[in-house]
């Protein structure tokens, strides 16, 4: 099990956060933290998503990247799993 | 510059559809989509009333798959929208470009549990490539343009546009010429084939593994040229059937769970898999860890997310197959490997010397395949008949073979045949179905009747849910749970009730004349063939088993 923090840049379009959450769950990643803000001047949102899974994070990055309103996805932290931490 | 025109939301919808070349839509009216159906009344778009929204969705899928057009379907809110969902899921799994329009309750009523209100926008997240809900009439035309662009760009797929009733009725002055399409989001890295060329040059036992992506990319010519230049033994997925020329001497047939023995043995022994528009589906690979265990992989695809998803690629080539395939089309020195594969192909060729007088479905399907007109489009449902059709029929183009691959949706075949017949009115269309699947969308016989579509239906009847029964016999100790359909209706009488000519046969001696009668008939026709309930689909790779450990009989 590995923990990751993704930073996702999005166009602030309808249900973009729901789309990311749906894909994250379906592709086998659990969420243990989220922070989302929108720059109302540019209509660009930034979502920090803390996830964990046994699966390689690249699988999730590729699937999130396919969503239409996504501008960029990157792993900003790769945290080794510590049980009961 | 074009002058503004006055539109309602409904009339604007059809104006944009026509701008995208849409001539036919499939749908079913209802309360929350009435303004759109009112606008349809004045539109040149031809509407095909199906008898269930699922039928409309599958007809749109069949329409798109049989042609290079986008399929369009429409339904009202609530149950109309939920009935579309299975068709959209099917289109997503098989990457089919569909634009689905749903009516929604008025914006003021949304979120109030109004009559026939369902959050179809929320439901759509898991079963569409993208979706929209239009809450401002000024956004409608732009959203519809985006829907078409997204359905077609990159890996194709279904897009849903949910339009509340007040938006359908709202008025707007706009010029369609001012509307621009969404720029293509798909941006892929530059292609470097150096590694792939090196792998190809070193391979002694390469296999070309072809999937549905070849047809979606319109890269049939490029693929066949690749086959000719490399001489590589080649296999196909279920959805890829038709891409490789059936006359190709190195073509070994379908691979996977019900693939040919020659295909599966060759893949398992290969030292290089050249994977083109395919995705290592579990029905293809069997036990993934033991799939082609000694092979390196060159993976061509348009979808970055398919690379390394289930099998690591030693070389990934992302992008348009029409451009990328020729870059690797080099002659290979693999004569011994070709001979070995061809010998296996001959040794394990299908046999049709089935004992007894009862009809053997594979032989019927082969005979139809040998005698049907050129450019015939075959659809299937899901089950034993589907696998027999995939094994024993040959196709010259993937658009001649419409089957629910990824989703495996029973009830697909009949409405998909309707869509195919509408998109290709002069071609012969045959729906191959089983008695279980046929009943799943049997109401579409009324659509065939209404539009006098000359669809031919081959109903392979074993009075069972045959594939489930086969698995119950093989893997569940013969405990036949809920797979008996011996109380099926009289299918001949049922077809006749819809003014469809029908015939039943049960002996081998009747087959040739019955096929000729069906194919020669001008209008719709149902031919029911009675087969033994115990007939199985062979070979079969049991679940979680390597593909070379296939079962060939009980």
C-alpha cells in the first residue's frame, strides 16, 4: 500500500471534482484527504488529492488525464505506507 | 457572416445536429423532452421510434458501428434516461461515438425529486466519455458542438447532453456559423520507433495481435499492408474481426477464451507481440501472468491509459495507426515460424462433420458466411451463438461485424441490426441471436415492422441460456440454476404478429434451402433453427487458466 499526493489542475467546469472522485474510486484508489480551490479570475481549479492503493499511481494519473476538463496531473508527494500511522 | 436566426432550444438542437451531418436519430418521447419532439416535427432529421429507450441506444450504436457516423439517440427524463444507460455503457466499453440527448425536468424543479426526475448527469459519470447538463440556452449550441467533437476525438466514446425542459423551450437568436468546435484535447508524445524496430528485427516468433482500434482508426488498409510486408502470423480479438483479410494465409483466427487453438498456441509461444488497437482484455489473456510468457510487447494505441494497464509494453507507440503502422512495416525473416503457424492452422482447422441429423449451429453460420452477399453486416447478441458466429463467420471489414464486446450485453443484436440497416439501407443485415438474448429487446420487432426494415434474424434456439448452462455443467457440477427456457413463446407466431415472415427448421437437411429463402426474401425474415441444448462452444479456456490449457470437449 502506498500513499500519494496528486496535484490536479482543472478547468472549473461542471462536476469536474465528481468526475475525479469517481475515477479515483473505480480505478482502485482510496482517498484520505482533499483540498480544492478555484481561481475565480482564471476559472482554473487546483485540487490536491491524497490517495492510497496497492496499484501503481501511473494507472490513476493516466485515467484522470483522460477526463476532458483536466489540464495537468502530477504526483507531488510519494509517501511510503506506515500502518496505523 | 451569417445572420442570426431565432431558435428555441429544441429547434437549435436539430439545427446543430444537421450541421454535423446527422440525418437519423433513434429515440422515444416523453414528458420532459416534449419541446424537442415538437421541434422534431418541423425538422428534416428522420426519427426512428424504437419501442424502448435501450433499443434506441443500441440502434444508435449499431448505426455508428456499421458506418463512420456518430449515432444519436434521445430519451425523456427519469426512466427514459435510465433506460439509455446500458446502451451508453456498451458504447463506452467498445469505444463507439454516440451523442445521447436526454430531457430533464425544468431547472426550477431540479433537485426536488420531481416527477420523472433522476440525476442522469450523475449517473452518466461512470458510463460516458463525457457529459453535459445545459442550464443556459446560450450554452446549448456550444455544448452540442463539443459533444460531437469529444465523441469522435482520440479514443471514441459516448457523450450525454442533458437538457432541462425550460432550456428546450427558451428562445435565442444565434448564428450557427459563429460556433466553433472544441480543439482536440488529445496530445500525444512524438513517436520514436527505434526501439520497436529493434525488437521487431530481433524477433523470431512475432505475432500481430489486432483489436477493435484498427477499425476505429480507419486503418484497415495500413494494417493489411503491414501484414503483407511483414508476413507476420496474426490473430484478432472479438472486436477486431474483419480487420485482417480473411484470405491472409498467416491469419490464425480469434484468440482468447473461445479463440482458435492455432491462435492461442502461437501467442503463447511467441517472442514478440505487436499489439495494435487492443487492450489485453481478460477474455483475451486468460491468466494474465501466463499470457504470452516469453513475449516482449510493442503496443500501438491512441489511448495513453491502455499502455502498461494490464501488460507492460517494451515499446509504446501512441497515436494515429494510419500514420504509425507503416513506420514498422518491414520485411521479416520468419519463414520457419510462418510454416509452423500455418501447419497448426491446418491441423486444428474447424470441423463440420457433426454426427446425427440435428442442426449444428457452427455449420449453419459457416454456410451463411459462405453464401451471404458481399458487404453483409452481421450483428449478434451475447452467448454461445455469439462465439460460434465469431469463430465460424468471416468478415471483410470490422464494420460488417457488430457485437457487444466489452460489455457483453444481451439484447444488443436486434436493435443494433436496426441501426445498421438504417445506416446501410442497401446492404444485407443479419442479426444472429439466441433465444435468451432475443427476448431481451424483442419489442424492437415493432420498429422493424413500422419501418419495414429488411433485417434477417437467425434465431439459434436451444431453449436455454446456453453459455451459462455450459458453465454450470463445466464448473458448477451441472447444477442448472435458472437457465431453462423451455417455456419460450412460439417465435414463429411472435414474428408473424409483427408481419415478419418466419420459418423454423430442426434438421440438417433443411438448412441450405432455409438459408437461401431467408437471404432471398425482400423484407424482414426470421429463421429459427432448433439445436441441441447440450451443444457447447469449443475450445474454451477455463477461468484463470493459461490460454494453451484450453478445453476441447467434456
